[in-house]
């Protein structure tokens, strides 16, 4: 960690401490809310009745009488309702503030990467130019091919755009929510992962989609059947690992040769959750993964070693797939 990063680290520590305070406040409020709820329910039986029940318990369960007497209260019904409202408000406000603090921590992380990641990328990938997007981007490919009809939410954490081996390439993290086509507007789909684009030097206008059968990004649905054909490839291993869609069988066989199928299958060992889209001279890859592990992020200090790991994890696949296509 350098002196320039101390302010970011101090801000993160403050946000984490505030989050822990909110969690403690929510826990305390929930405990008191449960306590007064029990008192309110038992108050309907009357204090005298509950005392008689506690005194009349057998010796073996006498300890239950002690717990029962703990909930005996001299508060009136209005006072109990007032306490219930009070602690319910505390719980709701605590949850709201906790969500705001979590959002602030993510924004701090993005700000940190936007400021220091370009320096790391210039040292690691000298042949690529880096550009960090500060505003939401719009990815139209998923809508163009009919996988989504409307993009509801789109989040870009990082973006790299440049030339590699004479090909235009781009990489970015996405979290995208959308809906299916007209008949499926109530079925939401969530797309998350690393989106890679490689523009090849050969032109093709057809659209081919290969979706790994075990992917968590569920694209394939009946809406595709109106414009695309689901194929059973002649290559058995490819059919076993991917669902395949194309405009026509002839164009599919032209693009997905046995050699290409073997290359894609070879990448499943490293990237098991993979979707591939061939469209208008570009090949798009969607890998279901995260760059920063959100669970352990608070325990990772803001430092250059973390950014180097981030750069290799996020942009290593871009060169892997480019080399794969150009071999």
C-alpha cells in the first residue's frame, strides 16, 4: 500500500465499522421487537393467569416458569404497541442505512480501480489501451440476437479496449437484468459475468449461439425458435456440452468446424460456465465469474498486488480466447 491509497483504505475501514454498527443495531432491534411481541401476545392471557400457570408447573419443567415470569410486564397495551413500533422502525432504518453503506463501499472500490488500475494495466499489457467507463453502458448484442428484449439494468465495473494481434478486442464485467420477448415479459433473467468481444478479420453476417448446458446465465428459451434453429451438431462432444442455435445449419457448419469445436471444448476445463455468440464478424464470450470476491473484499487491503491479481484475472481470458481463435 502506498501513501496515495491510505485515504481509500481509511474510507473503507470507516464504512466497514459503520456496517458492523448497523448490523449490531439491527440485531438489537430485532431482539427487542421479538421480546415485546411475546409480551404483547402473553398480555392477552392476563398477568394473574400466567402467574398461576407458572406456579402450577411440575418440578421437572419448573425452569419454564422462570422464563414465563420474565415476560410478565406492567406495561399497558398502548405502551407495548408503542415499543413494537419503535423497534420496528429501528430495524427498518438499520437495514436501509446498511444497504446505503454497502453501495458506498462498492462505489469506493470502483473509484479506486478507476484511478489506479490503468497504471497496473500499462505495466502488464503494454499492447492494449485501457478505458474505464464512469457511466452505465448499453450492450445491444443480447437484445439484437433475441436473448433479451429489454435491458433493465446494466453495470460495467471495468472496460478494456484496444488492439491485440491485429484484432480489435474489448473486455468488461457486466451485471444485466432484462426480460424475455413479448410472450415472456414476466420471466426475468439475470446475466452476470465477464463479457469479451473479439472482432475477427473475416466477415460473416450469420448468428450462431453456443450455450454451455450447465451455465447459470440462462439464455435459451422458446422465443429463439421464431428466428433461429436449435441444432444437434455432428460432433457428439460438442452436442453434449453446448446447446447450439443458428440462423441456418449451413452457416453453423461453416463457422463451427470440428477444429473450432475442439478449441471451444478445450476451454471448458478453465472456463466451465461459457456462452459464445458469433455475430457480424465478432465473437462474443460470456464467462460467469466475478473479478473481486465480494465476500472477502473487506479483508483485502487496497494495494498494487491486489490490482495485479485483478488485472491478470480479468484480462487474462481476453488474450486466451484471442489466441484460441487465431491459432
